[in-house]
């Protein structure tokens, strides 16, 4: 016994040391992920309200303000899911509407993407976990549209978070991860109709994953064991009950978001149903069946343009904003696929998910807008992190072995990847967030979509805000056929007059500032009793200027090109501060010619 005890004590000491090392490594990884999350949130929230609203942000923001005013809302497939309408309505009510606050939900949800890497800790090593967090934080495409009030990053992030919780469910068999994953899938369904493509893509990726697992199985007995064990895990532990409750949670979230709100009409409305429970069946039907029918009516036919044209347009954006992610993802998939140990399901699944998205999205998108590529780069970040992690590991091992050349080359590659990614992200999101080009050499900034107002509009908007605040009566008059709406009250609804859409994103700002707005096509009406702000196309600048005495003109593009618009502001309503702000925006001249 005496000789055995020291051996046993030594074994316990060794086990304690290994356990301690494991805990230390785990804590360091968790701390690194926390630091990356802080970084991701910081760069998303910094200057979040600086860029002027995009055309699409402007129309949705305007209708959220009108919904907050009237309390009336129903799902319209043409303007996508209801997430922003309900969430931002409450945010605006609590904190006041602003460009910054409108974008906060996307910035926060996306900024938490690096945290999802921690949930993959049983499937990725600690270097890969941190690398994945860094890629989520700095990817130029994800970062740019994380600072944007659009649904695409929300949808991609919700589904990636959901996958992370489902993976954790399989790793731990803890039911809470089933509910968390299902909650996030339900929220994804409230963002954009593309979520149905995710469902198809996931099924396709899962089928490919099962196929390659069966192919990799050593023999028929291994294949049989794989199938049997998978089925056994699904039926054990009362999972049918949990599955039923999770489905109930899914429909509860979907119904809450999609149910119409109709305070002032006889139509069914969610809050009205609480006072009249007999209305609930109609509310539920409208939230589910009605929404599905509207979806099919608008988006059921998919892309009506040539596949190759759409593929090429999206491919240019993906290549210029995410070339490193694409290259790393391919390398990471192949590295994992042919390594000595068995390939990992997570790496294969996310690669298949991203690859199918790259090939399949041109089939279903109506227009090749640059934000569509978000849906590919988010899943591809996982295999990309495997490649980046392999480079870091190679550098560490080479350094430990005294192989300075290999270590230096590996470190150089890591620095190139991270440095180039960060440089592109900073240039697109902070230096040129609304410019057509990234530099004087006119390198295209393909992340900036046509509906983004060109640089320089913000100071003029600030001037207009001060003028409106000091004015009584009509504040803004739109002139010309491009901007004319016969009945301005029609603008309360998504089916606003055609001229209203050409004004975007300015209606968001005039509504935000509480402006009284009118429009005309009569030149005589401009000079009769003009309000302090008159807006017209640059082509009408001379004739409008002749009708306005003592006005100053500020010219801007409402899109990145081809939409020159002049803002005439009554000079008598400008104090020194407003005049100075306006002069920074663009050439400032007397309106009278």
C-alpha cells in the first residue's frame, strides 16, 4: 500500500494540474471573446448616426413614425417583416427617434455575433473560437450593414445565433438551448422573407452533411450506428414535450409580430382582441395565413432577371468586400476535410450553407443589392476561422520548434488577413460610408448602394431642423412633378404617391422634425407666400430661384448620383449658426438669379 499511495497522489496532482490548465485556457478564451464582443459593439455604435439615412432606411423610418402616431399597422410584404416597426416604435417612444437609435437593434444583435463563437467551443478549438469572433467583428460587409437599419444583418445574425444554440443543445442535451434557438429562429421570421431560403439552405446543408458522414464511415456497421444513435438522441429525455413547447413559442412570437394593429378601424387588431377575445381567431389567421398569402403574392415568383447578371453583380460585391473570407473559408473547409482526425460537422455544415447561398441567392433575389451577400459571409466565417486558426497555430508551433522562418511567414499571413480586413472595414464604414469611391483613384465602394445620399447633406439637414423649429405654418414646400403628391395625407401609408418616393430619405427627417409639408407643380404658387424651405430639382433651380427673394440655395444628391436637388432656405430664418452649418454642406448662393 505504501508504494501505491505516492503514485496515486502524483496522479491526482497531475490531474489537478491538467484541470487547472484547462480552466485557465478556458478562462483566457472567454476573456478574449468578451474583449472581441466589446470591440464589435464599440465599432458598431461609434458614430452610428453620422451617415445620413439611405433611401430604404428613410421610407421604413418614416412609416415607423406614422405607426407610432396612429397605432395602425399591418404586414406589407413589399416592405418586409415587422421587426423594426414594433421594436423601433417602442425604442422611439422611450428614448426619442433618431438615426442612431433606429440603427441600434442591428448594431447590437450583430455586435453580439462574436459571443456565438463561444457556444461552438466543443466543436472548435480555442484559437478557432477567438478567430471566429474576430472575423465576425471586423468583416467589412457585416460591419457596414450592421450600421444600417435593414433586416439582412438581423436575419443572418439571428440564424447564426440560433445555429449556435442548437449546436450547444446537441453538446449538452440541455433543453434551454432548444428554446433559445427556437426564439431566435422565430425572430428571424420577423425580419425578412428570405428566412425561408435559410430553411431550404439548412436542409440542403444537412443532407450534404449526412451524406459525407455516411461516406466517411469506415463500414456499414459504422453507418448504421450513426443513424441509430442520431434517432435515439432525438427520442430520449422527453424531447417530444420540449419540441412541442418550442413550436408553441415559435408561433407565439410570430403571431405577436405579424398580428395587425388596428385601433381606429373595424378590422381585427391584436390589442383590440384583448378587449374582445372573439376577435383572436381572426387576428391569428391574419398573422399566419394572411401574411403567408401576402408573401406569396409579392415574392413567390423569385428573381425575374437573368441569373448570370444577378450572380455577377453580387459576385463583384462579395469579391471586393469579402475576398479574404471566401479564400479562407475554402482553405478552412479543405483543411478540416482532409485532416487526420474526422472532419467536423460544424465546419462542413456552415461551408455548405454559405456555398449554397452564394450559388442560390441569385435565383431568388428581386434585385442584386449589395446587402444580399451578408447571407453568405456570415456562415462562411466559420470555416474561414478554421483557416485563420491554423495559421496562428502554425506560427506558435514553429516558434516553439525554433523555426523562425515558418513562424515569421505564418505571422505575416495572419497580419495581412486581419490588417486587410480591418482596413477595408474602416474605409467602407467610417471613411467613405456614403461615397461612390474608396479613394482618389476611384476604386468603387460597392457596399454603398445607389439609394444612399451623397456626402455633405447632414449640415443642411441640421439647418432645416432649426428653421422648422422656429416656424409656424407650412414649413416645407416640394416643387416639381418629381416630388408632387396631390394629397399629402396619403403619405401615412406604404402606398404613398409616386412623387413621395423621389423625396426619400428627406421625409424621415421632416417627419422627425415635426414639419408641415406641402407640394406643388405651379411656379406661381412658389412665390405667392413661400414657406421658409422650398425643395426642387436642380433642373428647376433657376426658375424657382427667381420666384424666391432672399433665399439661400444648398444643392445635394439624394442618391449617390443623378438626383441633384436644391434646398432653398429663407435667409431671414437663418441665424449665424444655421448659416454657418449650411455653408459647410455645399456651395451656398443667393437663390434669386
